[in-house]
C-alpha cells in the first residue's frame, strides 16, 4: 500500500514556484540570473497599509478571528464590489481566505464530486487544473489561441459544456497571457452560460486593477446579472496592492456556497491571518491613488518588452490588455539549434537553454497548457528587462 495518497499522485507541484525556487538557488550560487518567472509586483506594500498591519499588532489584534473574515473586512469587500463592479453583496455572501489561491481551492473542494467537469481556457494559471484534480474533478480545456489574442469564443464554450460541467473557470485579465475580455466579448460568453443553468461561474478577477490603454475591466456577474446566483467572484489584495506575502484573498457569491467554503476552511486553516486582514481593510478602504502610477510603470515595461521581443525573428507576441505578463510564441524557433548544438524541440527546451546560456529565467508555455510559448513577468525593473531582452535577442540570433 502506498503511503502517499493516490489523489496526490494525480497532481504536480507548481512549476512557476519551482522555477522561482531555482532562480533563488542559482543566484545564491553566484550566477548572474535575471528572474522573470515570479508573478508578483516589485513594488513595496503602500505605507498606509503597512502601518495598518503594525497598528493591528500593537493593538493586540493577534488572536483567532471569525473563520472566514472579520466583519470590518467583509464590509470593506462589500463596499469594494459595489464601488468597482456595481455588485451588491451582504457580508454573509463574502468569504476571506489565505490568498485568492485558498479561496479557489476551498470553492473547488466544497463543490466538486467525482467526475464533475470544470471548463478552463488554456493557457491557464498553473494551479487551476491541479486544484480541480485534487478535488477529484476533471479539468476540461478550451484553447485560447494566439490568433484570437488568447481568448476563447462563445462557440468553443458552447461545445465544451456537457451534463457534467459544474464550473466555468474564467480569468481576465489572464495569467499567463495578460488577455482581458471586453464587455462584448464577455457578454458573448455569458449568453452561452444563460442557456446552461447547471453551469456555475468561477471568476478569478485577481488582475482587475492592472489594465492598460483604457481597457475597461468587467466581470461575469456584472455583465450578466442573471448569472449573479451562480457566480463566485474571486479577488484579492496580492497583485493590486503589492501584498503577495500578506496572503489575503476573498470572494462573494451565493450564501450556501459561502457557508460550504466556510466549512472547508474551518477544518483546515481556521482563519486568515488577523494582522493581514486589518491591513487588507486599509487596502480596500484607504486611498487608491497609487494604482494609476503603478499601472503607468507596468504599461511602460509591457511596451518595452513587447517592442524588444517582437523585433526578434521567430518570436510573436500580441499586446495584452492587463496583468504583468507577456506570453510570446516561439513557433518560429522550433527545430533550430543553439550555438551548443541543442535542438529547440519544445518551449521547455527553449526556456532551459535560455537559462543555461544567458541566465534569463522565464516559464515554459507547456506549464500553462499552450505551446510553444513562454511567459515573462515584467514586474521587475526596466534595467533588468532591457538586459533580459538583449540576452534573449542574442540567444535567438545565435540559433541556426
Ligand atoms: N489567480 C491568479 C490568476 C493568479 O495569478 C494568482 C497568483 O499568482 C492567484 C489567483 C492567487 O493569488 P493570491 O493567492 O496571492 O491571492
């Protein structure tokens, strides 16, 4: 009898976290590495939010809290949904977890039965399929092709829905492509969902505030109010407020689902960190004025990376609407050989050789379910991005 569970054998460790770990090790070993794999802003948490955390410690807010969030944070989340998305929720419809990641995990654990299907557009955030598998469900992929700017169509969604579909997992702007659905593009998808009342919508809005060129963010329950009762809208403070380490995510949806999520959480983590919850109250209720300057910086970096990468023969990259990733295709480089004679047979080989030869660490597309591509996170300094792009260009120019 195996000691480790069979369920665990179905999943793999997060490849992005593994690469980020490798980057740390290589740097510690003295190698000149430019890490473009981590999905987190390089800004510090804003001062007022840090101060709220410190205040919480000094005020003794250091004990267990209500399972799925302190009332003050739930109120702040309700106000956020109303302010930003025009969605009305009561605190009973809100759950807070240890990052959006835990909220998504809880939701899937709370709802999936054996053989329940979850539709996931690919490329996807690496954790979605594995979380579905851990919860004993079946991930069903729809290809969001480069030709369609990494977005799926209504026809594709319609085709993927079966009797067993429990969730449609939607993420816009997307990790790893940065693709964001406009109101009309999303409406085409919600129209399909209206025809299938057994399908629920899990909307991961983690990159809501990271949008460029006037892109107007929208979320399914807002675009189609008739989906309100079967939508769980997930968000968090990690990306917009540069709070990845504080681990606070949240969601709003139907009360019975929120109660089920509370049950999972009550028997796992008990509650999210008390101090972080108070910091998140300040993040959501406090001034939002740093978001626009942060976005200006991100947009400048996005444009820098796009210009440099698109100038490389064999690489194609559409302009993403949001997040802080680009997902270039290397279709034009497959079959070529490196200066050392290694054939680029896949994006994994490309990324490995790139790291070996140049010290630039990116993530291979196969990890996100669409190849041959690689993901670059441009949430790092302009100087590092300039240098990384120069190294990538040199590496590619030496392929033959
Ligand atoms: N959803 C997406 C698409 C992400 O990229 C991430 C983090 O990388 C998360 C959810 C989870 O974020 P957190 O757990 O930090 O709130």
